[in-house]
């Protein structure tokens, strides 16, 4: 009988230890995973710092000699001047990671040419469109491809392998295109490279096809004249900056600042410097 009581006592002690360990673990988890307060424009204004995340690219942020350039960089600096906020720039090539940084409040705004889609709008707020853009097929010119003519008919993409950046907005369009042509299009998502690196790989014959933003492709064509970007993959899309859904005041403020930049002609000047087009 005594042995039975000792066994039961031992069992109770073990169970108590497990429960206590679980409670400590739960307390530690809650302590380390506090719900962060909403960081909308009033909180940003109080701190005086607006954190913007963009990509390292000719249309995002890049260094030319001793000068910092980039469409998104110059636009963010104009926003800093007109808003009176200090802008801190974060660089991230991967769009999915940029969205994660936004959700985690490591950044307040994603400053990239992000297509406004129904899927994106359920998770994030978007500013008024800052660009019209579309996806194009990047391939080599006939001269740079041993006399092979560039593909002009999307029906011929069946069985081809297309490279895109990880989580590229082009993925949905390519999948729809598969249904339209009734054939498989193989897609390889590259989680290290953005449009610019994939375009360089096409030019250098490392890969044959990539799908990229037209605006980025036009910029890169100046550096790589051997690429052909005349075949459209998607229709023209509206593209904007993104904020969290719980920051409507910040989104409205960005729209107000964009409108002021447009009224002053500052936006048009920045746009022409990078895209050589009139609005």
C-alpha cells in the first residue's frame, strides 16, 4: 500500500512539474510576443521618423559614383521635405520579406511599384497609383541570339521556362495565361534576384526568358541593348506604395503629399529623370 502511495505521489509531482513548466513557457511566450501598439501617422509624427522599405535597383535605390539615386529614393526624399519627417530607408530585394517587415512594423511604408490586386487589397492599404506599368517578356534580340527571332505570340510560350523574382506579381498572370493557351508554362521563382539581376542573366545567356516590370526592363535595356522587351505578358496595371491596413491616416497623408508634389511639378521632374516620359 505504501509503495502504491509513493508511486501516486511521484506521478503527481511529475504532472505538477509539467504544468508549471508549461505555465512558465506560456508566460515567456506572451512576454516575448507582446501585441505592438498601432503605429499610424500620429505615432510616426510624434517620433518624427518615417521608415520606408524599398529595393536596391535603378528604380528603387542605387549608388552611382558618390551619388545616391533611384526613383523611389528621390520620391521618398521629396516626401521627407514636404512632410517635415526624417525618412529612414531600409533595403530589401524580396517583396514577401518587405510585406513581412511592414506587418511587423519594422517599416511603415513599402516604396515599390506594387500592382494593386484584389488579393493585395485584402491585406494592405495602397496609396493612389504612382505609376502605370505592365509585365513584359525579357528575351534576347535576334542579333544577340544567333539569328533566332524573339517570341511575339504568347501561344508559343507553352513548354517554355520563365524566370521571375520570388512572389512576383507576374505569377498570377502567367497561370492565367496557361489556361488561355491550354499548355503548361514552367516558372522558376528566384528568391535571391530581382528584375535587374534576371535581366542581366538573360543578356549574358545564363537563362533564356524572364518576366519583369516594363519600367525596370526599359531602364536595364540602356545597359543591356541585347535584350528584347517588346512582348507584353500582362495588361497595363496600376502600381502604388503599400501601408498596413490599420494605418489609414498614414495612407491618406501619403496621398496628400503625393498630390502636393504633383501640384508643384516635383513628381513630374522625378518621373522624367527615370522614365524619360511625360505624364
